[in-house]
């Protein structure tokens, strides 16, 4: 009885093994799938991922005075910022900027102002002392000149030689007085110029300090209008938040977008950018609301490629305007964009898996045992248009059949068409490369021409006043010495009105 039971169990196991082996063999058998050539509408679509943003927005910026050259503040950190998405009214608080760099600059300017004020006091004191010494000397020279005049009057009863000597002494005294008077006039003008320079410097420093104080009062940022606060996205893609820095050349802290008209900013790979044109329609989906579908149109295509953060390939920025207005749409939402670069109403198309060969020889395997050469057209992610070689309803294989070597080649007349297209494509690429090289060469020639013109321009001419300032040094005798080609000329300084110029005396 037990033996019979064991025989039954062993038989059941053998049957199970046979069923498993047969099933495994049948599962690994190659099943050649066939599809029919279809006719209908066909779209060439480029799929990209984008981000919603408002078409227009108002920027919330740091103090406008930061752009002044006297500020000398390169970066200012954002110390506090309201949460993104907060709805604010005009005048509501938005952010606070860190005052560390500005306070340091304020301390430096205060020190500079005090330094210039001390310099002004020293200049006034030195000027007063110098001019008082000259005035005292003028009084003494005037007394000496009067004494010499009395001596001349008293010498009328003396011999001629004594009279001549008294006259010479008088003329020397008069010349010394006139020279000292001219020296006083020059020193006075020089002192006025020095004081004026110090006053100008003091005014500049005080104005810089006042401008900085005005800017410091604006380090608390308020909303310029009603709206929703959206953080500003920097060039590298990061959002500007607490701890980020603004600069005089990029002072944006956040934005207040106008959400009545939305756009999707996306990037297209450099391989596909030649297919993108302004005005092409776009189907738009929003990841946050998969059931929603929108339409749009391309409004901008960048001419310059860029490399995004953590990306190897170059991409080009493309802006898509959303036709519909929906209150659920918010800036920074992720969008799925399908850009329709080409559309055909009535064409034949086949799956990409059914096409084999190279650019100069494209073919399909038909179910009737024919290796059919075809002329392909546009393609999308899944299908490709067939312009010649097939008709609607033809059955073709999706994969390479087992007996592919036995298929008979047909459509050899299309091979020349394929070769001609490859040749035209190559010529177009070479032409594009030549045009790009010619444009680059033209730019280089224009730059060289501009450089030559700049080098050929004569240096700027100095006006008479600048020439005198640069050319003539002042001497203590009130004159100006000018040397030219070995000749030395002495030009007398201007004499104040009301004074007399003594005659020339040979010493």
C-alpha cells in the first residue's frame, strides 16, 4: 500500500516537471510581431520640462543708492525674508538686509570726515600765520621806502654822487616793496586754492556719509505694490533666500508676479534647437494637476546656449506663453511641455522599431518575405513617416525575423534618393559651418579695424590753462621761468591794480 502511494507521488512529480519544461520552452520561443502601416495625422513633438513664471512682474529690490560709486559695498546678505507665497499689501514688510558691511563703511566715512575737518583747521591756521608774516614785512618795507625817500629829499644839497646813491637806494626799496606785494598776492591766491580744495574734499566726504545714512534707512524692505511674494531665481537656478547676497548690480530680493498671464520657461537640447521656432504650438501639462491640460505658443528662443548646473550638454532657453488663465496656476510649478515642431494631416507612418539600415539604406521586413527599401521622413519619439516604398495596410515586422537572410530585396530605385538626401544634408551642414566661420571672421576684422582707428586717433589736446598748470613752476620772485630750445625767458607775474612797477635798475 505504501509502495503504491510512493509511485503515485513520483508520477505526479514527473508530470509536473514535464509541464514546467514544456512551458519554459514555449515561453522562450521567438514570437515575431507584425504591425500594419498606418495612415493618418502625424506630429513631430519635442518633450521638455519647464517651470511656470509670470509674464510680467514687479521686482522688490534693495536700496537704489547702492549703485552709487561712493558706496563701495560689494555684497549685502539678506538677514530676514517673509515666506515665499505670502500675499502682501503695498507697504507691508518684506525683508531686512544685513547692516554689517554698511556699518563698517559708515565708520570709515566718519573717520574720513573728521580727518578732513582737522586738515581744514590746520590749513586755515597755516595760511593765517604765513600771510601775517608777509603783511608785517610789507609794513617794514614801506617804512624803509619812506626813509629812503626822505634821504633823497635831503640829498639835494649834497654832491651829485651822493644824490645818485640816495636815488638808487630809494629805487631798490621801492622794488623790494613791489616784489613783496606781488608775493603776498600770490600767497593769498595759493592759500585760497588750498582752502578751497580742502573744503571740496570735506563736502564730498560729508555728502558720501549722508548718502550712506540715507541708504541705511532703506535696509528694511517693504512691498512696492500688492501681490504674492515669489523668491527671485538667480542665473544658476538657485532661489534667493535668507543668507543669500545681493549686489549693487543685482539688487533683486524677490518679485511680485502678475499671474493673469503665465509663461513656462523651459530648455531645449542643442541637438533639437534647430527645430524650434517662434510661433510653434505647445501642449502643456502641470505636474501638480495631472488632469489639467493647457495650450500655449513659443514666444522667445534664445540665440545663445548655456550650461545648466549639474548638466553636461548645452541647452537653449525657450519661453512658452500659456493661452489659458487659471487661478490654480502658481509660479515655479513644474510643467511638461510638448512642442509641436511639425504636423501632417494625411501621411503613412510606421513604428521606429520596424526600420533597419543606415542613412543611405533604410528598409523594413514585410510579412510576405520582402526586404523593402523605403524613403523615411519626419519622426517623433515612437513613429516615423514613410514617404515612399509602402502603402496603407502593408504588414511589416517589428523585429528582425529569424530568416531575414532569405528575404528578397525590393525598392532598389529608392537607394539613389536616400544617397541624394544624405549628400544634401551634408552640404547644408558644411554651408552652415562656412557661414558661421565667415561671421566669426567678419567680427574679428571689425574688432581689428576698431583697434586700428583708436590707435590712429591723435591724443587729446590740452587747453591753455591745463598747459600752464602742467608746464610752469612758480618761483619765489613771483616770476615764471620757461625754457625752450636753450633759451630762458622770464615772464613777470601780474601786478595788482593800483601799484606801480619800478624801472629797471642795473645792479
